[in-house]
C-alpha cells in the first residue's frame, strides 16, 4: 500500500487521532449509505474503498504501520510562504489568496485529471492553520475563482485561471510565488493526497 496515494482517514471522514469506537461507528454509517443494496445512495466502488479503509484503521498494528507511512508522505511547506509578507501588513490576506490560487493552478497543470488540493494539503504547503485560510477560501469561492469537488477539496476554476494569469506578468511578488508553487507541485505531486487512485 502506498500511503501517499490514499488517505483512509479522509475516506472515513474522521480525524487521524479518532478512537476505535469512532472508526467503527463512522464505518457502519458510511457502509450502510454506500452499500450496493442501497437503492438511493449505493456505490460499489465507494463501498469497496470504505471497507478497505476500515480494514486498515480498525486493526491496531496495521493502523500504526499506515500512520507511519502517511506521516512520511506529507508535503513540506514551501519556503515562499514562510516569509513575513504572508503574515504581516494590510496586504497579507490578499497575498494568501494569491498563494492559494497559485498552488491550485500549478496542481491543475501538474495533474489535470485530479487537480484538487484538500484543506489539509493547503495547510501543509502554506504552513498556515485552517483558521488563517478560512477567510481566503470564502472569498475565492464567492468570486468563483475556486470551487469544491465532491470530496470537499478545492480546485481552481476557469475564472480563477483567467484572473491569476492577468495578475502574474506585472507583479514580481506574484511571479516569485508562482515559480515556487510550480516547483512545489512538481516536487510533491505524489506526496499530495490523490483520491483519484482510491
């Protein structure tokens, strides 16, 4: 199993430190929802994925091994997001929004078939807690520069691409973010959680 290609915690929609009872309860709920015999919401592939996740996470030894693999697969924050430009001054929030757009743009270019980044991916790559990303995510969604897919991950829209491409040529700061985002997406395409292969 390649922990970098799947995230069983995401599959079961639980926290990585979830108690065994929680894992069992959530599994039963999701299994009932996606069981092939369920006429309204049955989904054979989704049911298979949930069962696979449960088999690993419900076994203490397999879970410990999986957790170790998963920890080694997390992407490291990109250097550009460590600068004070993203945390200080009145323009910091706008720069965070542009950073998110750059990451999603480069993710789309690196993997057109699965171009999404989860909130967790953005937290890791930008080294910001989700509380600092929430306002930017709200704004970008309201402007329709980004959208959420069926797994609640984020993708850049055509409007977002058009907006970003008009901003890049005349903005040296943005060019720096753009270049580092590009190298980051080329370095980490497999380290990022890729649910397409689930």
